[in-house]
C-alpha cells in the first residue's frame, strides 16, 4: 500500500465475526485486522452477479473480453508484456486471449506445449468472441512444469532472454484434489508445490524485471488465481506437506494451497507495493491481487468430475456456474482494471473487491477467510517458501 495515497476503498471495521474452523464447527472470536481489506462501492457488474439474475454459463455476466472492451483497452497496450501460467485450456487460455486483445505481448506457459498450441490455434481460428483471427496478437508459449522447481527456473531464464520487461504476471495454473501421496519432483505435496511454491519461485525469478518495468502511472501487477476453497483450510502448520499418517484429505490440501495464494499476494504487495527501486515517484512498485474466478467448468476439476457433473442436475446450483470466459473476467479485471491503479492488495470475486467473510460457508458465500489476511501467517509462509525453494532468508524485512 502506498502510504502517500488515500485509498477510497477502506471500510470501517466491523465487530466480532463468525469464523470457520474445521468440519462445520464455528467459533466466535474478536476481529483483529492486520491489513485492512478495501471494499469498493457496487460496480457496473454487481447486479449481473445477483443470484436472481443468474442463468448458468454464458448468461449476462461479463467475459474476459468484455472487461477489455469496457476498460477501453482493445489494442491500447502494445508496449506491455504479460505472462500467464497454465494456458492449455480453461481460465488460462481465456485470460491470454483477453490480454492479447489489448495489443500486449503475451507469454503463456504450459507443461504440454502440443496441447497449448492446439488451444492457441483454436483461439486464433474460432468464431465470434472466441476468435482472435482478425487481430495479430503477439503470443508466445513457454514450456514449464510447475511440479519441478528446476523447470520453473529454466522457464524464467528463457523468458528473461526473450523479453526485457514484464508488466503483468498471472499465476493461474493449478491442480486440485490430487491423490494422496502425490508429490512434486522436489518432494512437496502436489497441490502446495504446484499451486503455491512454483508460483512463488516464478515471482522471485521475475521480480527484478517487473520492478524495472513499473512506472509511476502504471505499476506492475501480480494476479494470483485463488479459490473460495481457501475458506476450507488455512495453513496446516507445521505439516504443510500433509505427511503425517492419516493427515491428508484432498480438499484440505487444496484449501491450504489456495490460502497460500492469497497470503503470497499480500506479501508481494506489502513488500513491493510502495517501493522505489532505482527510480522516483512510484517506479519499481509491484501491486498484487487475489482472485476467486467463480465456479467454471474447466480441466482443473478432473479430481471431482462426478461432483461437477452433478451440478447440471441441480438447477439452483447450476445457475451460479460460469463459462471459462466468464471465470476469466475477474482475473483480467485485476490485471488491468484502471480503478485499482496505485492500490493493493485486493481480494476479488465476481468482478468486484470483497472483504472478509462474516460467516464462513466454505465453498458458498463470499469474501476471504480471516486466516488468509493474517500478517503473522503471511510472514511465516513467506519465510518457509524462501527456504523451500532454496532462497536465503530476507534481510531488513525484504527479499
């Protein structure tokens, strides 16, 4: 947060809150805010997300490309460079497509480049809004396996050889509900390793490039794609790898990884949102945002496919589901929304800023869990993440 600016979104603090613990147990505890979450007034998309107005995928809720149009950014950002992880399908390819529509140079990462190329070809040759055939976007693919820290380092090195700037980093790729015992190549629990540690390392590898690309009127941005699933589980200290016998449950490990996404974004903004590295008046700043894209039918839910398909038979639940293009809308808004310039961190859902949840309903409801905005949790995770990816501890409170 830039202390020289007055954030118009700061809310008044409320009273005690109802906090979710585990397996539907709730406790009342006092609110002890650490970083005040900024609440924006109702925006242009608020009514479109009201339950009574929902009709399922491809209803009136905005798509990622509509966000670009509403922000008047079509073809307006030819000097910008963005990097999106996980562009083989789903939210990733939709985010890449929208960012490319701005005229920016966009890099996308994928573990399987052939699958990513097929998605890119479909994007370029599709019909209507799914097409970029009429444009000539600068889109490049990078091979990166998030289950390998060496692969992340290698991809970051390739990116830095190819580009001399990075304005937007979207940490989108992820896995969900992986089988018990699944480990990354470095030995970490798969969901924590892929969803958090790999993206943490990627940011540290590219931080200098982002800082040098930042200008007073256009700070570099990090967008972490989290999930309402973070409300199911905070950090599982000290067993973040769920290595203890009987400790592993897929939803708990997923929830922890999504909590880590938010804590990381807050850590990035706290450390670099008000810094000036080699410049004055805002140069070097990096702001960070966490985004819950909503429930969208993507390849992420392969581990819970039966449950997702069951939603089709539940009219009340199905009307809340988004298309991938609609799910990517909030991601793109966080990456490019003019209203957020100079401010952060924020947690966004349904194309607007949300505050702390008053009643934690797990997957349902809105807002972030108290543990995801806790300064102590943030600092502890940051220190552990540095250790796990093989980086030295910070000096003077910064890395």
